């Protein structure tokens, strides 16, 4: 009975870690804004205590793709410039080395974002690819 | 009972302290479910799924079996509210040290200040939590803009066991309800701080099992919480008085994506060793509305061990894994934490925690977090 109980507590965990946690292939995800926002920005940055519409930590609201695009690039999706609030050089299209966002994600020279645990390298690479391809609102 | 003037001042000071700090999650410790000899969370809490305000029995348990003594009653027994009114609160302050990236950081900050109220009227009750949401960075919002109610609901429950229905704002019951909102099974599955949803929930709590079903949606008038619509269900079956297995599932559809999660939990208290095992594994499928965006399969897992060397002390360790896309290499993160909790008197807890987190199985350069926390419940 006791051994059965122990197995019930640990079996699922071990099975999942060993059997499922170790797989993974090459990254062919699209470097589009719609995917980057939904798959990376929203789950990692817009929880209610951080860059949500409610909290707007540091004045940044990343909750919707449209608002996040404005705050990161200083442009609206139709290409208009000069919107408020002004851009803070978070993203310079085609130039990840000149984009503050990359330094925040990598935690080099600036405080790491997210502040508790960095993004996986694959996600940072995908965001870099999005910037290299022009940081379009696609 | 008339309050003396110093008691009124003490009460006012405690309430003021509550308003001046910040609001975080207020879940209970699932470690007490089997280790104290109780099988149901609702035995000690007003909520049918545990967490938040504790009832008279919970206050007794806190002083008699969990802490190193003291008076667990509201305000330490200085004042007893009328039978229909129940009050309480959780207040936490913490010192945090972390090293993420190149520069270490430390901070002393108010972690939680939630004041609870429960009003009973026959088979019906109202429960509410009021606190302040965190505002760690500039520009900080005005104090009045930070006041928030994470939970408020009306509930029909004729008895402590049996059926119940509640409507309002609360977390849909799902899996292990851990107090640490940064646990991967919470943080990455829609149960992070301030992500309570509005919904209608019903369930049954019986001696040997409990089941809860919830339909939820975004806030009707306010800008709080997730924008997703969905449903969740959780079932737990007790094996004797020292173990349980369960299953849970959730669907949440937002304007950008839909997330499907299903998993199981296992709990066992090995009494001779004074060791409690808590585990949860969830598998997820996330689909995206945008064209040419591939769906992704996800994994969230938690395994925790808690040792109770003597009354009043808990020593715990836990390992976690979250993989946001099982089809892509290097998207997993792992954590290992060690926690010591000392309940030196009823109402008080001192916690020390150390946590290491690693990305992409790069265990040689982990993120380091240390936390010392003082917790007082009213």
C-alpha cells in the first residue's frame, strides 16, 4: 500500500520529466510580431503585476499586440510614427545591437528582463530574428 | 465586548499596516492537508477549496498543531466579532536577494497586505479580500489606484461538506494550490499573482473526494485579470487519510491564443518519516490565432518534499520544470529550492528560502534567489 502511494506521488512526475522533457528540435517558428507577442511577450511580461494594462510597470503596457508594438517600436502597426509615449529605443528595426530590448533580455549591461528568470535562449534568438527582419507588425 | 483604547489603537495600527503594504496571492499551505491529520482544505478555511481566511477550527489548528503555541484567535483573542462576521488578514514583509544576469540586486519590501472579510447569512455568504497591488518601479501609481480586491464572491453552501456554488472573482480550483505564485505550475498556467478570473464555480466536497468545476471570463467592468474565457475542472480522491491522487484540466481562450492543459496530482504523507510528498504534472497545448503560427506542446511539473522535524518547523525542497515548447530545443527551465519555515507562535511565521533556476539545462550558471520573509496573519 505504501509503495503504491509513493508511486502515485512520484510516478507521473518522473515519467513526464524523463519521457517528455528531453525532446526538442530545431526552431522553425515564425519571426512575426503576432507570434512573438502571443508566444513570448504575453505569457512572460504581461501578467497582472507587471506590464499589463492595469499595472503598466515602468509605464509600459504590453497587454495587446498593438499596445506592445507601440511601446517597443514607437510606431503603430500602420507605420505611423510620433505616437505617445515616445519610443525609448527599445527596438531599432534591422539592428538588434542598437535595440535596448536585446540588452534587457540578455541581462548584459542592463538589468535582466524578466527580472526573476531570463527568457530561454531560443526565445531571445527569435526576438532578435524579428528585429533583424525589420521588426514589422506582421 | 468593549475595546480598551490601547486595543483600538492596536487594531487601527494593524489595519493601517495592511493598507500600506502590497497585495500578493493568499493561498494556503497544502503541506498541512495530510500532515495535521486533516484531509480537506475546507476544514480550516472558509473557501471550499482552501486558501484565504481561516475559520475557528483552522485557528485552533494553527495554535495547537502547527505553531509553537500562542493564541490563534482573531486579534489573539482580544476581541471576538459577532457570529456572522469573520475577519482576518495576511501581511508579509520580505528581504530579497537575487542574481539574474551580471548584477546582483537586493530589496526590502512589503510583500503582501490582504485583509479578509466573510459575512454569513444562512446558507449564503460573502467573502472578500482587499489589499494593495505591488508597484515596485517608477512611475508609481497613486495609493488609491493601487487598492485592489483579488477575491470577492457570493457563495451558497448549506454545510461544510456537500455541494456549493459561488460566483464572483477567485482562482478556478486547479491542481496543487501552492502559496508561491512563482511556482511554474502556477506562473505559466494562468495562476500568477493578480490573475484571478471572474466566474461561476460549483462542486462537491466529501470525506473521501472533492470535485470542482468553474467557468470563467474576463473582468466585466475593470481592467484586472486575464482576458481569457474558459473553464476548469479538478478532482481529488483521497486514499485513506494520508494520500490523494487527482486530475485537473483547463481550457482558456484569449483573443490571441487558446491553451488546453490537463494533468494530475499526487500527495502522500509518510507519517513514520514525517515526510510529505506533493507532485503535479501538466501537459499543455497552445494554439495561436495568427496565420502560420504553429501550435506548441508544453510541460509543467512540480515535485516537493516537506519534512516536519518538530511542531512549528517545516523544511521543504522542490524541483520544478517548465518547457514552453516541447518541439523546440532549449526552451526549458528548471528550478531547485530549499525552504525553512518556522511558526514560532500562532499568527507568526519566519521563512527562509533559497532558489536556483537554470535555463536550457545550463546548470553551471543558475539564477540565484534568496528570500527572508516575516508573515503575520490576523
